C-alpha cells in the first residue's frame, strides 16, 4: 500500500502518465482513500499548468549586456 | 538602456536568420535576447556556473559561422541548444571536473512535510486560487513562480524549462544534459514541487 510520501514522490510521473498500469492503480486507490493526497495532486497539476502558461506572458528583455554581446557577434560575423 | 519586447513581435526563425546573415543589428539583438539566457542555462546545467557564459558565447560564434549552412531541419532554438550542450560536454571532459549533483539531492529524505508513518503532517487544503489562469493573473503569485524558478539549481531549471516550457521529450532532454531518465524525472519533480510549495505558502498565509 502506497504511503502519502510515496504519492508525493510519484505525483509528477502520475500526471505525466509515466507510471506502469499497476503503479497507476495503486496510486488511484490511495487517492480514492486520502483527501490530503487528492488535494496535493490537484495542487501539483495546477502548478504545472501555471508554469506552462508562463512563456505566453513573459516579455523578452534586451539589456546592455545582451546588446554588447549582439554587437560583438555581429562584428565577428561581418569579418567572416 | 533596457528594452522589452514581446516574443510574438519577432517573427519566425527564417526571418531572424535572414536578418543575421544580412548583418542586421536588430536581428542579432533579438536572437541574443531570445536564446542566450537559455543557452547559458543549459551550459550551467552541464558544467556549472563558472564556464557557462563563456561556453554560450563560444557556441554563438560557432553557430553564426555555420548559419548559412543551417538547413532549418530543427528549430533555431534546438540547434543552438545542441551546439551549446556539445561545447559544454567537450569542455567538461577537458576540465575533468565533476559537476556536483543537484544540491537538493537529499531533499526527500529530510522532507518534514511527512510524519514517521509517512503521512502528511498537516492537512492539505484546497487552494483558494485554484486555476492556472487565476494564478497567472495574480501579480504576486506570478512573481513568486518566476522568483522560485530563477532560484532553482541549474539542472532543475534546465529540465523544467525544456519539458514544461519548450515541450521537449524526456529522451531529448537526457541526451542534451547527459543524464539518465530517472535522474531527469526526479529533477523535474523537484523543480515543480519547489514552485508548488511556494504557491502553497502564499495561499496559506494570505
């Protein structure tokens, strides 16, 4: 029988569908019986989906360091 | 001076490559802004902090040297990451340095969220803000996610970025970083879990 600690460790594999059939059944049985783990897995799922939404809202920043590197690369390319 | 762009303003890889081949300075700036931080991140994950910036810069020079021959078989991002990863691995062999394993490697053994029976010590509540859309729309939570991400150990950051943000396969990630599949999966889970715990703390305290 899986313990809550096992559920925590296996939660990403469960959500990524990377568990064997047997592991998956054992995982689901524990979730059925344990509301703490149900909430935990739900939180992790929400976390993953939130992380995956980040790039769409993330601005790309060009600072002085990046500009200097871009200039260096451009000069280097023009010499080739 | 710092400029902010939105990724969608940049057009596609082909336009960027054409710009760089024509020597357009804006194209170089855009390419560096888009890909350099990711290349440094990959180099850090393979060889550590000290050589990462230098390796990423060398990778750019080598990539730009063969840009005209880049057939577009993969995305520009994938190609740059591969060049960076290869350069980092070559350097690692040369330096004969052992990259220290993720410093939080022992985290699970000392995880105090569980009691001696391996049950949760405290009740795990449902979050009040419990959809991804609501979390990202919350300015403080979005900030917390970004800060936690930035503080992750390099290997965790690289695996999380490639798997959850770039949608790379686990096999590709293992090839790039030269790590086993089980190691990659542990790193991915640690990274996600660190962010989950920070979101949880915020929700419990507000």
